[in-house]
C-alpha cells in the first residue's frame, strides 16, 4: 500500500485490530458453546460451573437421530450385545433404540424446500429483472415499488389468509406450498438485486448479438446469463439462507409432512426435561453449513447484503 | 438511485436494432418475463392482503367454518384501539425497537469505523462477526434460552464472573424486569453485524481526497470525524435504522423461541400477540383488523422516514 496522509498510523491499526478481534471473540462464544454442547454428555451440559474441558460424547447426536425406550431389566439383560457403536451409546444409558427420530425427515424437508424455492426464485427473478432492466415496462416504477412494499408486511399478517387459501386448494403442509410461498417472499429482493447486476452489463453486448442474428431469447441466455452468473449466484445464496432459516410461516403452515427443521429443533425433548446435547447437536448440524458457506463465499455475500440494502 | 440511464438504454434499444429482431416483439417478451413474477406476488402477497382487509370487517373464525359470518363494520378496529392490552404490547415493542436500534447503531458504527482502519486480516474478522446474522433466528433463540439458564447458563456464569453475583440469583428470561433486556441482548448480538456492514459501505464510499483536503487545511482528526465522516455516512446509518426498524417491528421468530412472550406479557411483541389472537384464540376477523393496523403503522412510519432520508441525501 502506498503511503498517504490519510492512512491510519500503526498504533491506530493495532488498536482497531485488538478491539475488533475482541468483539469477534465475544460474538463467536455463544456459537462455539452450541457446537461444544452437542458433544457433551447430558450431565456435562448442565454442570456448574460450565465445563470448558469435557470428555467428548456422541450421545447428543445419537439421541437426535433416534427414539429410545426403556425395557425391563430382564429383557435388557437378555439382549444380544450391541451390534453398532450407536446402539452401544444408547445401551450405556440403559435404553434400547426404538426407531429413527423425525430429525432426518425435517432436515431433508429443509433441503427440498430451500433448494426448490431458490431455483424457482432465480428463474422467475432473473427473467423479471432482465425485463425491468432492458425494456420499457409500462408502470415500471409502480411495479418496482409494489415489489418492495411486499417486504413490509409482518409474516403473521399474511399468514392468516394464506393459511385459508392453502387449506382451500390443498397446499397446506405440502412441499409445493412452502416452495411457492418462500419463492414469493424472496422474489422482491431477488428482482431488486438481480436488476442491479444486469444493469451493470453493457447493453452493447446484446446489441452486437442481435445484429449477428440472435433472437432476444438467445441474446438473453447466451450473452446476458453468463455475464450475470456471479450476481445470480450471490442472490441465490440469499434466497437459500432465507428459506433455510425461515420459521414463522413454517410453524403456522406446516405440521407433519412438510415441516422444516427450525420449528422442529426447539421441540426436541429428552427423558425428564430438555435434552440439551441433542438440541445442540440438531442446531449444529443445521447451522454449521450456513457458517461454512458464509466464510467460503464471504466476498459475494457481504457485497450482496450492502448492495441490496443500499440500493433500496 | 436514478432511472435516467436505464430509460436511455430502454429507449435506445428498440430503434435501430428492433427491426432486425426475429420473432416476438420486445413488448411481448417483456410481459412474458415479468408476468410470472407479478402473478406469484399477486397470488401470495396482494390477494391475501386484500383478503385480510375484507376479513377485518367481519367476525369470522377459522375454527368454526360453518357459523354464519357477520359483517361488523369497524367494530374490530374500535375494540383494538381501545384495548389496554394492545397498548401494553405496543410499549413492549417500542422498548425492544428503540433499544435494539440504539445499541446496534452505536456498536455497529463503532465496529465499522474500526474495521475501516484496514488492519491486517480485517476481512476475515468481519466475516466472523457477520456469522450470527446468517443463522436461523428461531434456532438461535431456542439456544439462547440455554445460555440464559440460571446457574448452568453460560451468560449467567460470565455475568457472575465479572460482577461477583450469584449466577443462580437472577434469571434473564424468568424475571419481568430482565426479560425485555434478554431479548434486546440476543437481537443485538444477532443483528449488529447488519448495521456494521451498511455503515462500512457508507464509510468506504467517502473518497480519500476529502480527508486529504482536510489534512491540508490542518483540520484535527476530531473535527474531520464530525464534519466529514458523520455527515457523509449519515444516509447509510439512517438506512440501517430503517431496515432494522421494519424488521424488528415484525419480530417474531427469535423472541417467540427465546421467551415465548413471557413472563406475563412483558416480552409479548405485536407479532407474538397477533399470532396468539389468530392461531390460538382463532379470532380471525379481529386479528385481521390487528394485522391491518400493524401494516398501516409500518407503512406510514416507513414512508415518513424515507422522506426524511431523502432530504438528508439531497443535502
């Protein structure tokens, strides 16, 4: 870096660095605690003082994915030795595995609904953004405002009629219903972000393609789409994260087949009180992919957040 | 942001090139591209809104579909606006809104200011700070109840460690005086990074040349901060306040998992109250009127605020 009068002094940089790192450590502490609790035994999880050093245990993860029952002492003694490591973990608690828990299904629902709504949102959003960016759409400014105002509604406010509407047409508690709903919620921000990315692509590229004999559609998917790929990808990440994290609609509109993980995780309970290691394990499996994503794609993500907000 | 260049592009495109385009006209393509999005938004956003407004004038109840629905006019609105419980809810929401915004703006701006000093590794640490806002609020809220447990919770332990109080002597989510602060702390932890990122964008938009000029004029750092940094970052700060304001007025997931609105009604924010009316007491007509009032409030406040924001930007 070249020297300039406005460049902060070394002392200033050092001070700023220490302060920011201190804040980062405080902010990361609860997350580290979630992850650590997942690997504790139930006794260690509720120990006082809180245990920083503990013997790692997979009990939380095993409890997360299984349902367990107690059997009579005679039956328990008569059981063959545990065949797998997770059976052994359950046996050590004096119980046997009764079957798988619902966590796997709920997690899979999150994946299906998250990716489904993201793909749909990108298809619709890119097309609309392209039209807004390149054509004279009548009432363009009104439409853009309309798209934005949809974000001001509290989810609960629209949940009542959506609940009624979905019940009427049989979309309640279905994957399709949730995919359509999340697509609609994400669409406004996506169009807004994508329009910005497409605005940045010089219109001359398409003109050249059109003169070479491409149709508008060909120019769109052979010239504009590849140019906008990075923008589309970072917008997609936002949609995915929103759909992944959403709770209010999920808890009101789904109960069984299409329930996602966020409403499910808080309902995990153990024998005689909350099974905190299992809750923590469920949270860890659910949250860590987003954390890894954020760190790997930080350049695009951070730009997207400010870009999306500042443009509005 | 200005529409002038896009209008120019839009107008420039058809004239020389259009004649050479085969197939559909631009106008048709524009509609094909926009229509599905508009249709979906109409079906899932606008149609329900209109339905809500309609229901708000009735005494409909979802759990009694066979009962005759009566048109009650403005009675639902009247009852809501004269209900003391709702004003208590509004107060809880105001407390939450004001304190989260104050704390997030102060901490967020300070962090952005420090990060903008461009120390080594600042982008990695920025990412670490941003992590909480990427996570599921409901799952995070659920886990904060664990951190807030008296005796065994990490939060209580840390507070006790620094103040010497007994960690079992206070319960952040069980005490009527502490619970409103418990949700403020958790929300601040989660959303300060958002304010920080917006502020950072604002600070980075200030050209170095202005500071160089000030340096030549021998303006002190303190003066530069108040006469350059703050005024130029102000529109961004106000924008961050707008977004946090709208989001926290709608706040549901984090708080409902953290305190469930309790103890008593001390942390019953409007969205939580609305959810109880609509999906636990099943007073559909009444809660629709409630939803309309909330929407009008957000919309009205946001519009006034945006006007003020535009004035600041023009300055």
